[in-house]
C-alpha cells in the first residue's frame, strides 16, 4: 500500500500531531519518522512524546517552524547529548 500525502495539511486538533498527520504535513512517509526515532531518538530535529501505547505525538509548534523554513538543530544536538548520557 503506497502512502499518498494529501494536498492540504492536516487540521490541527491541539498541541500535537499524530505521526501520520506530521508526516503528511511535511510530505514524508510515516515510517520515515518512526525509523528516525528508533535509530536516533529524533526526526528532523523534533523530539516526540511517546504515549504508553507506543504511539508518538509530534509538537505542532515544531512542525509549524519546519514548515516556515526554520531549522531545529539545537534540539537535535540536545537530544543526542541526552541519549549519550
């Protein structure tokens, strides 16, 4: 089954996006986000909130920054440092 991103970005229902909504907004496949978090702990500089059921939530403010062309490098470095401690 191929993933087809929609033409419009998803409607925000709060402070967070699901993995599918975040991937769609950023024109990526959801598995890209899941794989990056599994491998590096971050995706595009964003650190997700992990729910008890294993699902990931992505901060809407970070997605808005990425869509505006901002980079989230500082968070990525901080997350890497936290993982190494």
